[in-house]
């Protein structure tokens, strides 16, 4: 079985005026199904850029990105979007919920975009997911009526509701106090265990890194070491 | 498969987003509501105008369609435009054929023959009245009257003689003035009146030829004449109704003047202007505040002679006495001059206080003694027309009465049309039936003799060569004068005054009105008519009422054009502004869009979201704007909009427009606004769709 | 100036927003300029046709009543009248005098009703300059594509000059003979045969009712003596002086013992009836301006200006809303910046000024571009000589071709007015910005 994520010599450059910023400079990375991977590194080292490449929201300047054995370099925007919709879930640093929709609708949103489930199936799935993140009582509330931790739980529910192969999280705890952050990581880890969902998240919080199954360190756009363990 | 659910989500998103960005929505909504309001309001006003105009015009002169020569040089214009008279719309030589053919078309109820031409009338001169009376008195052998009337002729001649100085001052021909002076001298001499007793007819002719023109003070009136079948005209045009006098009897020659022409052109200037001032004051204008109206009052007062000239000496005396008494009741000091001229001037120089009483006095006491109208109802009038090639045609015809078109009573344009029988009209236009031509030829032979004797009139009087000018019309062909004016004084009059009604529909017409049985089937009728014309090779063109109404219809189209251009411009600018606002709003929502894109929303979804948002906003604004416009229209519909100018009376189909709003206006307004909203959001939606999913990851917010 | 620099930098920073706003403002400016140009064009058409065909800047005319009940629109002793005018008119350019007549013009194939202007070419040096002749093909199907005819032959003989519309209707060209038929009060009909010596290009609506013949032709038709004429047309150096000069001349003539008619703003042919009914004989002088003689046409300009005002107000309202909104956004976006500046020590007034200057700079830029484009479009349209197809539109434009007339003055008005509107719409957001307390502003996150 192929790796769920396979980066081969991935390079990402940003033109910045006359300069070219090399955010990722030739990364080879392979992540297996069911891994709970943390990407760590100092600010500006290229964590977000790496996640963008894995999440197919951005394409590498050179090198290839394979998701679930499928190369993304030849895909159109429409196909990439479809790939994201079906295979990848996102959890953002600043939650990025749709403010005008309530908890239920936010979670339901990707399912609607998929348009594959019947209304009743959808309802069941959404309610199940909301229950898993423990927000059943807040299901009719809008994001601005929730705390930061609760918002991130909604985001997690939204990311998982489509049963994606990979969930990406860019500094999911950066905007939360450490206790809440810990609870969020616990929840993610729990889901990783129970549902065998692959988690890849970036962070520069050592407490968070320590709970990862695998830590990938990025320094200056390169992988420093790939510490395999625990 | 789950498109319905996605759509529902889009709608929810649209409403919620609109609500979330209240200020932006309110601003754009405000522009859209305003836009709809304007479009619906002005659209409804214009449609209402079109509706009332169509009603009043189709039911007055045009019918549902008009047909005329397909190869006409000019366009048919039922209402006078900017050119005087001489429009050339071709001819329909054989109307009977056209009528027969067009009546075969299913929906056609009637085909009314018509022709428009300009006739001139000389307003009556005092001297003409006197000479006519004198002639009648001589004919009837009333010698007492002959004496009195003869005396009046002498008075008139005396007064003309007094003006000869002024005449000589501008004349290029002193000899002619001298001859005129001689003629007057002759009339003032005892010998003339002695001769009068022995040969009154010759003397009368001399007076006609030499004194009457000198005393001329009548006006030349240009009257627009519509020749038609009067009975049919009355029956088919619902707007037509009689005001004074009676309808032209079937098979009789005759003329019906429009009431507007009668009151505004033919009426004595003094009385007419007095009416105007009275009318204005009744409508609330204060004479003391309106300098233009004061000026008008002063001008009326200076016209007092127009009244005095019309009064016989006895009437004058009576009026003077009554005026003197009336003045006392009005607290005018006794010391004021009390000759009739001064008193009439005083009567006419009205102010806010006395206008009611003075106006009443004028109509109670003075008006009944005057010839208020130069061409009065019940009398005959000589009309002169010019054929296309400039020949003068004259016809004598009786004014049976006056008429109006309902709704268009106060329109000068609609009121310009005077209705006459087509048989007489053809003569005026210069076309006669074969029968008439033959008849005329035979008559001409019999009167030819008398004509010669007329030319010899001076010789008989002066016993010498005819040096004085008699021919008042140097070069113009004159034969038709006989056909019209002079002949009918004879016994043939009765015979010539009636005709077989069928002849109205045989022979020449210029255009014809098509009246439909069912006006709602207009579109089909038009194609049918065209097909029928084609089939029978009638060589006619069909135009609708709007086109047929000439410049008036043109103005309406121009108004519509201006409205559409204005709307276009307003929307163009609104488009740019809304576009601008929406782009800003889009930029603000970049993170949200990025998130949606990252978690799997396709570009079309994002675009759809924005377009739907504006669609909703456009619809809501459209409805609000339409309701506001409908409210205003309903309010205007109950109070009415007064016509601001004469031409507006035709547009409004009356003195006031009572606008109505139709579903079409609203649908058009809302449709347009929705279209514009969607159009204005295309670019912002495109910008939104281009937002890259990465922005979702770029932290912040 | 630093505010100025900041304003420009900010505008450039928010490039897209500025561009779109400029587009809207520019469009409206362009429209305003075009509407004003059209209105001025109509006005020019009116002035031009009126002062060529129906009147001088001022007319010294009048009525002569040979009898109490008769009125003729002639003045006697016209030489003396002209002397008086020439000696007493400030800023006089020149004077002419014209006979006036009204009647039929008859050819073999048609008849038109028209006015006749009796000219004396020896006396009117300007006449030949103003009149533009038409090509033969303009009025004759298959005619030559060149100008034929010689208006200088109007100097004498039985000659006539027509306009294109009449020549078409009558089906005649240069060299053909026509019959003039005039009717005088009392039913006389006098005729004269005349030869067409030239055909002039139409000058708006009024040219449907004007033809030119030598004065003597009209004198003969109306049998008037040589020292009579219709009216003295007075041309001033500046037409704007017409009203004042008319009043002045009235005084002059009154002082010299002439009898004057009260001033009434209607054309002379509408005065016949009134004069006829008045109780006097002999001569009275009537002094009017060109406007009085074409008063029934001025409504077009009024109507047009009303539409312009209405349209522009709506557009300004829309634009004001747009500007206000965009300034709101600018204020919100730059709240921190404002806070910083206030903290550093910028006064409220300067903050206010900063935003206002920004709006004014934007307004000035956009309106200037718009006005330039508008003027260019107007010139372009003029150069195209667009023919107006519709009679009603012709009536409204008072001409057969579209004519725009751009006055520098109106460009400044458009630019000034709309820049001011732009600035004022920014006032409220700018005031709000200046009221922000530095603490709140700095604490603002976004
Ligand atoms: N859109 C962009 N344009 C230009 N340069 C960029 C862009 N995005 C990122 N970079 C640059 O690429 C490098 C890597 O940035 P990245 O956001 O991936 O770092 P990071 O590890 O996520 O940092 P942080 O911990 O602060 O989030 C940085 O030097 C950054 O300046
Ligand atoms: Mg980062």
C-alpha cells in the first residue's frame, strides 16, 4: 500500500519583488496512513508552506506531491478542489468557520458540497460528528457565540465529517490557551486512534510536539531530521 | 443530485451574508430601490400617457390604424406639425375600392374616408355685413332699410377717407391712392346715391369692388379641414360630440368647427382674451400679483373698438345707459368721462375685485348685441383652398355647429381640426366628381354673361374706359370663384347643397381610418390588413395611431427615448458604483472565501454565492421600489397630474393625467433591476472566484 | 505638501478602489459635459437660426396702421430709424433692415407656405458670408455634387434664394422659376414670378419658413413706398447685451418723440391681431430682442436643462453614496494608522484634512479626465455631422444635425461642481475618522 502522502523533492518559491523567497527547498517526505504527525520548526521555516503543498491548496514550484498514490501535478483547479473535498480535512489556526452559519450548518457544509448523501444520512452524520466533539448542546449557535476552543472543535468536526483520508491542521492550538489546546490535541489524538485518520499538524509548541506519533522538523525550508519514534 | 440542498444552502448563505453586512446591503439596496422606483414610476407614467393618448386619439381622429398612399412623399400627420399645411401624403383615388377590400378583413368594422387640407377664411368685415344686408334689402325691396344701410355705407366711406393720408404715406403707387380717393369721393357724392336708386345692382357691385377692399379689416384665418363622411365620423369616433348648433344632416354640405377653434380663434379678440383672463383668475391667479396678466388686461382694454364697431347706434346708446348705471353700483366717481368708449375701456380694465361683475355685465349686456364670432354657427362661410399647384379654390359652406373630442377639449392641436363633408372638401382640395364637373360647366355658361356685366360696372357708372382696378386677383385663375361663391346665390343653391350620401364613399380621399371590431386583436389585424392590401394591390401603407399623429407621436417616442437613455445612464453609473462596493465587500470576505475554497467549494459555488446574494438584494429592492412607485402612482391616480402645456393635453388625453400602474411596468422594473444587480456583481463574483484557497491558511483574523 | 503626498500615496495604494471610483465620477463628469454641450449646442442653433433668419440681436420694428382697423408690419422712414440706432447704440456691430412677407411659393409640382425676407445686398455685406450654399445633389435627385448658383444675384431683379427643404418640396433648382403669391388683408392676392438664384443649406427648423428676395419684390407685392421696410435688425458686438441695449434704445426712441408699443415677448406675427384692434393710426415702433421673436422655441432649452438637472442630481446622489462607502472602508482599514498618527501628535483637523484632500484629489483627477473625454467626445460627434432622422428630435435639437458646443466655462463648472460633490461626500467619513480617539484606534484589530 502506498504512502498516503508522498512529497518528492518538493520546492516552493515565492517571487517577492525581484527576489525569490525559497519557502520549501527540496523536501522528500512520506507519511503513512493513520500517522499522527507534527511538523515543527521556528517561525518562517516553511511549515505552513509545507502543509499547503500537502493540502493541495498550493502547488509546488518543482517536485511532486502524491496523495493516496495519485500525483497532483497534472490536476486542474476543479480536480484539486474535488480532491480536497473528498480526501482532505482542514483545521485552521484561526478556526475559519463561516460566521453566518450555525454549528450544524458549518459542519454540514462540506457534505453539502459533496452532495452525495441524502438529507437524512447527512443529518445523522453531522449530529454524530457534533456529538463526538461534544457540542451537541451548542448545535444551533453561531461561531461568534462560541469560545475559541469550541470553535476549533467545530472546525475539527467540519474537517472530519467527510471522513477524509488526511486531516491537516496549521497550528491548531496557537490561538488557544494551553489547557484548551491540550484538550483539542487530545480530541485529535482520540480520533486518530479510534477512526484511524491520518493527522498532520504544524506547531511550535513543545508540549504539542511531544504528543505526536512522529515529528518532522523543518528548518529553513528543509527537513532537519525525521525522528521516528514512540 | 443534491443540487436542491446546495441551492438552499446558497440562499441561506446569501440572506445571512446580506444581513451580516447590513451597511453595504443598505447602501446598495438604497441605490437599487431608487432605481426601481424611477424606472417603475416613469415607466408607468409613460405607459399611462401612451394609454390615455391612444384612447383619446383612436377615439377621435385616427381610429386604430390609418392607411394612405404607400408612395407618399411625406408622412401622414393628423395633428399639425411644424410645417404649414403643405404636406403631401398622396391620394386614394378610388376610396370605394379600398373600403370594399379592407372591409373583407375579419376584424375591421369600418373604414372612414378622410382628407386634410388647409382652408382660409376671411373673418367678416363690417362693410361686408353692411353690403350683404344692403343687397338683401334691395332684393327684397325694403326701401326704408336701404336708406339706413346706405347711410352706414357713407359713414364708413367717410371714415376711410379720413385715413387716406396714412395710406398714402406708405404706398408705392400715389396714382392708385388718388384713384381710391376719387372712388371714395364718388361714393360720398349725392350723384352716386341718386344713381343707386335707378341701378342699385351696378352701384352695389361698384361698392363691392372699390370700397369694400379699402375698408377691409377682417382677418385671414387658416383653418385645418378634415373632409370625411360626417355621419360615419360621428358614429365611429366615440370621442366626437356636438357642442353648439346641429349635426350636418345626411346628404347635406356642411362644416362643423371645432369648439376650440371657435373659442380661441374665431371669437372676437376682446371677448376671447377677456375669457382667458377670467379663466386664469378663476384658477387662482391674482391679477394684482401677475404683471403679465395685468399687461394682458391693459391690452384688452385697448381693444375696446372691437366692441364698439359692432354696435349699432341704438345698441350703443342702450349699452351706454346701462354702463352708466352699472358704474354707479361699482362706486366709480361721477366725474369720470362717461362716453361709451371710456366706459367700455373701464369695463375691460378689470382688477381682482371687479372682474366677476364686469365679466358678467359684458356677457349679459354687451355680448348679445355683438357678433361674438366672425364665422358664426348657422351661417355660411366662404372657404378658400389652394390646390397642390397653387390654384385657388373657393367653396361656400354652412357652419352647422361646433364639436369637441372628449378628453381633448382644451388641446389646441386636437382642436385645430374642423370637420366637413367630403364632397365639399374635394372641391376645396380641387377635385370634383365627373357629375359635378359637367354640372359646373353648364352653370358656368349661364353665368358667364353676368360676369361680363360685372366687369363693365365702372363703365356704366363713369361712362368711360375702365381705368380703375377691379380685378383683385391679378394673375390667379379665378374660375372656381364662380363654382363656389357666386353661383350658389342663385336657385341652384338648394340643389347644390345636397348630394347623394353614397358619393361620400366614392372617389377621392387622402387617407382612411380603420376601426376594428375588437381592438385587442390589433396585432393580427395589422398583418391581415397588410396582406389584404398586398392581395388587392391597393398601394397603401398602414400606420398605427402613434405614427399617424405626426409630430405628437414623435414627441412621445422621443420622451420614451430620453427616458430610456436616462435610465441607461443612471444604471451605467449605478453599475460602476455597485460594482465598486461589491469588489470592496469581496476583498473583505477573502478569508471566508479562501476557507470555502480550501475545504472543497468549487469556483462556481463561490460565484453563485455572490450572484445569488445580489439577486436576492435586487429582488427585495425591486419589490420595495415597485411598491413605493405604485404608491406614488396610485396617489397621483387619485389626484391627477395637471397638463402643464397644450401639447400635454394630447399626451394626457385630457386636462389631467390619472396614471395607472400595470403589472408590465412592475415586471419590467423589477426585471431590469435584477438584471442590473446581477450584471454589476459579475466582476466581483469573478474576483471572488479567483481567491486562492491558500489565503485560508494565511493565519490572521 | 505632506498631506497631498499622503493622499496620492493612499490613492495609489488602494488602486483598484480609486480606479473604479474615478471611473464612476469620470463617467458622470463626461455625461454632464456632454449634456451641457448639447444644451449649449441647441442654444447656439437657436441663436444662429434666429439671428440669421428671424431677427437681429435687437429689432427696431413696428406696425403701421393705414386705417384704424388695419395693421401692417412695416416701418416708414427706415433710413432715419437706422441713423438713430447707429448713433445711439453702444457696442454696435452693424445694422441692416429687412422687409417681411408671408405667402405661398408655387412651382409646377408643389406649393409651400413660407415667409419672405426682403434683403438689400448692397446694404448687407454680411449676408453672403453667413449663408452657406448647398450642393445641387442635396436637393435634386441626380444633381451635381457641386455648389451652383450665385446668391449675389439677389441684389436685384425678380430673384429668390431658397433653402434645401423648400427646393426639395417644390422640386426646383437654380435657374427655375417660381411664383410668389401673397395675400393681403381684404382678400387681395398679388403674385410675382421669381427665378431661383441659389439654394442654401438648411439652418434648423426656422429655415422651413424663410426665403430671401430682393426688397423691391416685396415692396411691389405689397405696394409699399421705397422708404418703408419691415424691421431694422441691430447686431451688437456681444449678444448678451441685447436686453440692456433694447431698454436703452426704447428710451432713446421715446425721447425722440416716437410712439412705442409696450414690450411683449412674442414674435411680431403674433401681434397683428392685437395691433389691429387698437385705436390709433400711423406708425408705432416696437423694439424687441431676438429671444422675443423665437420665444416659442426656447421651451426646448428649458425642458432639456430640466432633464439635465434631474439626471445629474440622481447620478451625483449615487456617486456620493459610493464615495461615502469607499471612504468608510478607507477609514476602517486605516484606523490603526490614524491611531498611530494621532498618538504621534497629529491634530484632529489634520486627520480630517488628510481624508478630505484625498477625496478632492481623487475628484479632481477623475473629473478632469472625464471632462476632457467629454469634450473630446463632443468634438468627435460634431466632426461626424450626424444627421438626425426623426422630426421630433429635429424639432428638439432645432437642427437637422447633431451639434455640440463645448464652452470652456462649462468644463470648469462640471469639474468644479463634481469635485466639490466628491469632497463633500467624503466629509462625514472624514469627520468620523478625525473623531477617533487614539487609544481606541490603536486597540483596533484588523
Ligand atoms: N505568499 C508568500 N509570498 C512570499 N513569501 C512567502 C509567502 N508565504 C510565505 N512566504 C515566505 O516563506 C517562508 C516560509 O513561510 P511559512 O509561512 O511557511 O513559515 P511558517 O513556518 O509557517 O512560519 P510561522 O511559524 O510563523 O507560521 C517565510 O520566509 C515567508 O516569509
Ligand atoms: Mg505558519
